[in-house]
C-alpha cells in the first residue's frame, strides 16, 4: 500500500464469544489493506479473551471495560480510541468474506465522496447468501441486495463511518444499552447532512452466535428503546407514526414467543424514562423527514414484508 493511504480503524466489540472471535480477528488480519488498526473492546466478559488475542497477533489494541456498558458504550470506547480516518465496526461473531473487503471499502469511498456511512452486505458466512433477517433497508431484498442505493439503515456490526460523522453528530446514545441505537444515530447524522450508502461490494459474514446473546432481553430493550427513540428523535405526530407500528410489531413478537411480561416492563420503563431523555432530544428536521419519506417510497408492500418475517423473523 502507498504511504498516503487513509488509516482504517476496525473496532470489534466483544462479549463472551470465544467461539467466534478467532475467526473474526483472522479475517481482519488477512485483509490486504495494511494501513489499519484493530481495536477490540471487551465489554467486561471476564473470560479468556487476553489469551486468545495473544495467540492471534501482537497488533491488537485491547480495551477492557470495568463493567458491561452494552454495545453502545463499548462502541463509544472504540470510537474514542480510534485514530483512523474511517471507523469500521465488526461484530465479534462476524468476519470479512474475503481478504479484499477493506480495499473495496476504500474504493467505494473514493468513488462516492458525498456519502459518509457505508452499510455492508451481511451474508451467511458459509453460503455467502444474504441474511434476510438483517435486511431492514427500504428496498425489496430480492431486487436490491446486489445493488447500491441510498438508505437510512445500517447493521451496527457491518458498517463504516467517516470520522467526521461522530465529531458532528455525536456518539451512540449510551442509555439505550442495546437495541434501536441505529434509529437514533441515523436521525442525528441525517440532521447533520450526512448520507448513508448501502454497498454490496463490501461483504461481511455473520454467524449470529448464541453465546453472550440473551434470548429474551431484546423484548424488553427494544420495546423500551422504541419509546425513547420516538420521544427523543421525532416531533409529536411523527413520533406517533414511528411508535405505533413498532409497538404493534413487538406485541406480535411477544405474543408469538410468550414474553408479555418483558413487553409490558419495557413499556413501563420506556414511559418512566422520558423525563431523563428530555435534555437529549434531537428531533428530526423537516428536511430529514422529507428525505426519509422519499427513501421509504422504495419499501416493498406489507405482503412482501410479512413474507420475509415469516421466513426470517428479526426477533
């Protein structure tokens, strides 16, 4: 690589996934783009991560958090430590699909200078097929999974940012802990004039390891955080239009899985936490709302969306 290549910071948030982290780190070490740093943020796992890192290689910056701050707090720790012009997040149970993904990413940045966030294609690591479960873009996956387009969504573990995004729009909102953090960050970066590009040229394989992932906590955190996001990021009528479909979706999921108690607890804590959120409100501007509405015109109809949920439900 030439000496003037931009530095890339690859940030991996780790929590008790010793079964997959070697594959994740190996895929970064195999990248042919060498002007990079690897930052692993240990979210207080208290396992053998140090030994694994010593086995994988010396050029890893390990950050050990004194407590579990959730993915939001851990990502922020990685952002603060990163020195790169581009900051890339990779899940601890994900890996790059080839040795050329970071090189391809840089090429996409160079050919699309008006974009500030790149959402990668998320695939099954063994088959290379799209993971439908993680497709939330406002386009029909069958027609657009292999095409570039503007979007208002990214998967938090398969995304790259220009550093200026965080300097201007702020970091992840740590009170969320986990869940819905993308929705909030997207509003803030769109308010700042930043734009997101989905690019299938950069691919990440996601194993979705069950280790370190609670089966049930998502019903609580997503319900609570949808309420907080509606209040934090939208004005009144827009918040109603955002929140009602989200709560109906969560009600469907909890009725299907029998997690009503967590759902109602999420509603209780969501409403109870609104006073503390007030000072952090960042409502979408009219321009942001118009832009998102224009993107939403590409979203498939309800029948197609329900068909995807039946085949690969998000929760």
